[in-house]
C-alpha cells in the first residue's frame, strides 16, 4: 500500500474506538488495509470508523464487500421493514427520506437533539438517550453492524457508542454477582410497539408477524466468544423483562409487553446501570460526515441515536447487520 497508515489512525476514547482518516474507496478493497482495519476493530473494543473524501460515492455492492471483512452480512429482512431496504441489497435505510411518490422509504425514530456532551449520558428521568444493543430479539443476535452516512444534517444526528466491556470491569463485585445468571427476555413486537408510542408512523407487527417472531432470551452478562472478556448485554427496546436463567414467562405477561409496549420493573436492574455505562470514561460521540463508515461489535458495545431537525434537513444512513 502507498498510504502511511500510522499517520491516519486516531484513538477515540483511550482504548475504546479508533478512526481512520484520509481513506479512499480503493483502500477498502486492499487486503492489507482490510487486515489492518479488522485488527484495529478488535484491539479497540469493537468500534472502528473510516472517513475519506470519496466514500460518499460508495456503491451498495462496495459497502457490502467492506462489511464482509468483519462478519457475514445478514440477508434476511426484518418484518415490517421491506419497503425501507436499499434496492435489492441487504441494506436498511434509516432517516427521513422519501421515494419518488413522496412515501417514506427509511426507518425513522423521533428522538431529541443533543444539546451538549452532557446529554450523551443516560438520564433516568427522561429515559434518554435510548441506549441499546441491536436485535437481541433474534434467535441468533447479530455480532455487529455497519453504518454508512449518505447524507448528514448540518447539526444533530450523531451516533453514540459505549464500551460495555470496560463498564462491566468497573462494577463492584456485588453488582456483578447480582447480574450473574440473569437473562433478558426480548421481543420484536414489544420493540416496535414501544417505539410507536413516541413515533406514531413506526410500523408494528401484525398478529401473524408476531407469531413468526417469538421472544428470545439472552444473557445479561455475555462472555465475548473471541476475547473471552465479559460485557454487559441484552438491553434493547425489545427487552421487556429480566428473569433467572430458564425461568418461565406467562403468556399474559407477554401479551401485555407486546400489545401495550410496557416493560416489567425487573428491567430496571439493567437500566439503572446505564448512567454508569454511558459515563464519559466509556463513551464516544460520532458526529457524521457524508461518506463516513462505522462498524461496531454488538457483543461488547451499546449505541444510541440522537435527533436532528427533520422538518428542515435530510438524513440518510445505510445499515448492514453482521452475523457470526
């Protein structure tokens, strides 16, 4: 390679996260660069961003190939999101864009704009930002995701990331003991209903789709299959209850979670840790520029969206999901 790689690697928050700048589209195809990128992703606790002048011209095919450097790209489309995909590609469009007929063609959640860096930390009173790990409701949850910015608003729309491995390490022994053996019950129907309560146009599942997407259970403390390090896991908008491993959940409770969008008080055991997990030592605020690509490891990070002025500006993001 002709790049001076050591000149473009920038740590984001001590050991958590790294950014590569000055990247060209051609670099994404270079085997040496791809190997370096994977190493940086693993060494910096599952968070890597790349930035370059011509990355906004990336094709869907190029983005898929880059994503395959970190895992197997998921091709299955989530229920109620079929019209939000980019062409025939396994790419979900997120933002406030519309198609030629004026209909929304992106998944959009109406969340507040960050006013300062202090707003990155979870606020128990407002329950914002909505920090989470992705798709814990799936039988085989993703190992990570890739986000590509096609169009960024002049202000807002940042994505926030938290180091859940470092946050777990910093817990007191008594807190770790409380979390040991707990499972999070996660339901896609609960996820969509909950979001629809503050974003009315957000799609919810039909009875048939709900039956085809039963709840999943994941450990609250996940041992990373590659590094072996434990990390906090399982908090998603789909998380409706925490139980001991193997403890049953009644059908009546699941109906209440899925159809009303409410969650059990037991989720507070994990949610109450969010101010700690999302405190400055463990977080990164990524301010998007058109063309940016960020890949994160869903097994040892959490993330959150932040809002922008959707009435006056357009934001378009492409997201791919990575499987083991």
